[in-house]
C-alpha cells in the first residue's frame, strides 16, 4: 500500500450516472471551508445524457461515455485510492420484474474487474436493499473468498439516507471493502434518527445525534417559486448534442395535468392518498366523473403511497425515476395541486441549485431518481477519509 501522503485521494466512479456519488465526495469538507481531499480521475457511464450531465459538472475528459466492458482502467493502475459505484439495480429492485437472468445483474463483475486492475485502498458498492438476497451477491462474496476480491475484507449493511441528514427515507445496500493491508472499515454509524432517546446517544451515533431532516425547508422555499418551461437550449458533449445545460434551479418545470388529474389532486387531503378519492365525484366538462378507479377501490390494503401527498414534518419517500407521476407513489406536493417538480426532487436528493443537467425532462428525471443522495455520499466520504487518516495513509 502507498505510504502516508498529503496528496489528493484519487477516486474512480463506475456506473456514475449524473454524479451523485462524486458530488458527495467533492462537497465533503474535513473542516468548514476546507476543500475536499478527494479528486475524481475517471468515471464510466453508459447512458449518454447522464454522461453529459457528469461531464458538465466534473469535466468531459474525466468521463468514459460507454460500455464499462470496453473501458481500460490500466492507465490509472497504482494511482487510485477509492472506487465508487452503483451497478444497475433493475434486476434486483422490487419495482421491476426482478428477473434473475437480466444481464444487467452481472455488471458488478465488471466493477470487480476494475477493482482487481487498480487495487484501491477502499471501494464502495451501492445498490437496492434486495441486492443482498440475490444470487449475484452470493457470487460476489465467493469472489472475495477465492477470486478477484481475495485481497479485500467486506463490510455490508443497509443504510437509510435519512439517518445521515438527507430529507428522504431511502434504504440502500452498501458494501465497503477495505484492502487487506489496512484494518477493515465498518459501515458508518447514523448521525440522525427519527426520534432521539437519551439511552441511544452513547451507542447509536458517532457524535451527538440529530433528528431526521424533513422536507419542510425545501418546500417552504419552492412553494412560492414560479413554475415555468424548461429553457430551450442545447449543448455538445462527446461530439453529440443534448438539451441543456440547465441548472437545478431551472428545473422547477410546469406540467399540464388533465382536468381529471386536477380534480383528483384537489380531493386529496394533506398527507392523504388515493383512498381519499373513494366514493367521490367531480364535475368535469359538464359531466359528473368518478375520481377513483375500480382497481384502487378493490385494493383496500394496497400501497398507501399511490396518489399520495408528501408529508410535512417528515422526510420524503424514496425519490424514484418517475417522481413526476403521482400514480407511481407519494409524489404530490404537500399542499399544492400538482406533482413535485424536477427541482424539488433534485433538492430532496441533495443537489445544489447550480448543479448542471443535460437531457430531456424524462432523461433528467431518470438521472435524479437513480442518483446516490449527495448527503449520504458525503457521509461515506467523511467516514473513509477519517479511516485513512487514522491509519496514517493520508494526513
């Protein structure tokens, strides 16, 4: 392993998406006002629009915009301290088909190939919580015993982003692997909790705990902001044109709900959901229209988040890729008769107002929903940095 150094800690971000993981590591400050010790030297992202967003924020020369199977990591051999990445989760997610034969399930093997080639001090894998129950995770563990990961010790567990100051209850599977030349690094302890109890202070938190952050501050700011269209502009990255570049603050996008949708929104109470629509009708274009559906009425015990309003005084539900569709979850504004905007969703994920985005509305929504929350990433950066300082690898 490299000797103690004060040089920047070099990071590679695989399956980088729009850069939530990278943004968290770059925004980490060891002390207030001090620049982050982490520097990204390479990133790989298959989706062109997400790669363009990453390039707009962190530099085009950093990004390989293509299939990870075609990326050669060897130019960075011996220089990388940390590898980050969230291999695609569609084959594991409870929202998808959970197809064990989905070829995307095995992309973690490409992640391992890069780890083997670069031998970082630490690597982090992020995925949906069901990842730990998959056959692919069992194969990853076997690789630790006999294969390419035999030089690493793995710590794994479920982290909730809300436990680290993110105003969003998002549970993620996290694997932290430490090179065998260093003491094993366990997962970080929470910094926040839903409620604080005196007997928890000594065991639950690394530092005195705080209560969960809520959505209130974000919506107090955005509710009075005027909705508008997405600006009409284009940018070029990798020789290809994309809609953009847009700043996060420009994503407070107006939508055009149908009259039926507006009537439904109006009938849903604060904190309510589709159950508020049962038995209710509204006059639309001169006709009396039933606001619920047969399917919703049949499923009395079904999801309580469908057509739900976000609750003030609590973190949001998990921000997914179709947060702009209230029929997909609890994505209605806490009080206004509209779904949350791209701006609000990005803010709940922790992206600052000047973060840059490329792509269509749908592509940007996918980038937002797939991102690692910036606050959770920053907490991992702090945890890793402190470990490397303790072990005199970095000062």
